[in-house]
């Protein structure tokens, strides 16, 4: 396996990691934006008010997206192992 194949595998790995983290990051950003807007409008500047809803949201989104995440990871691993034989041979 040469450097080109290694770079290709790493590129595919990073792309898959970004796709898998997207639902969690988007939900955390949306909740943070809404809570910050609410804090600005009401004048309440409590730090725990920002952390708790974000943690709950990330937990809920993780549980909801778990089947999709596992399916993507298994599919990616199978593709990687299938292509790995081609890189060695």
C-alpha cells in the first residue's frame, strides 16, 4: 500500500466522521442559538441554562440517530475491508 492509498483511506475516514457528527453538531448549535436568544431577550445570564439543554439535546439526538450511525459505520467498515484487499493485491 502506497502513500496515495493511505491518503485516500484517511480522506474517506475524515469525510465519514464529519457526516456522522453532523446531526449532533447541528442540534447543539441550534439549541445554543435559541437559548442565547432567550437569555438575551429576558436578561437572564445563568451559565447552567446554556449547558443543560444542550446536553439533553445531544443525548436525545444521539439516541434517535443511533441506528443510522451504526448502519453507516458498519457499511463504511465493510467497504474499507473490501477495498483493503484491493490495495494489498
